[in-house]
């Protein structure tokens, strides 16, 4: 199993918009083969910090996700809304 944690610092002007795009990604990703869980949460202490929490069966599932149409479409949009994005990975 592979766990991914993506921490996003959102530019202030996009704080009200990013959640809609992020949930579009979550909904589509949860339907993918090899997805165990996929969540999007807001930092309770900051209006502009958000986290994606993902669990995947294996590297093939991660690769397939990264190449999916919804990922290729939505992630660049999310990236443009962020001032910083950090990805953590845990292989189990």
C-alpha cells in the first residue's frame, strides 16, 4: 500500500474556489481501480491550508491515477491556485 499526503497552501484569492475543484478530483479518484481512500481536508487553524490524503493499492494504481484524464485536467488548475504544494509518500 502507498499513502500520499499533499499539503497545499492556497493563494488567498482562491480559498473560496479551490474546494470545488478539489472535490471534483476526489470524486473521480475514488472510482479508480486500486484506490483505497481519497480525501480532502481543510486545516482547522488556517483558511488557506488544505490536505489531500490518499491511499493506493500499489505503484501501478498511483501511475494510473497520475495519468488519468481528471488528474491531468484538474491538478494543473489546483497548482495554479497554490503558492506552495508539498507531497509526502509512505510505502507500506
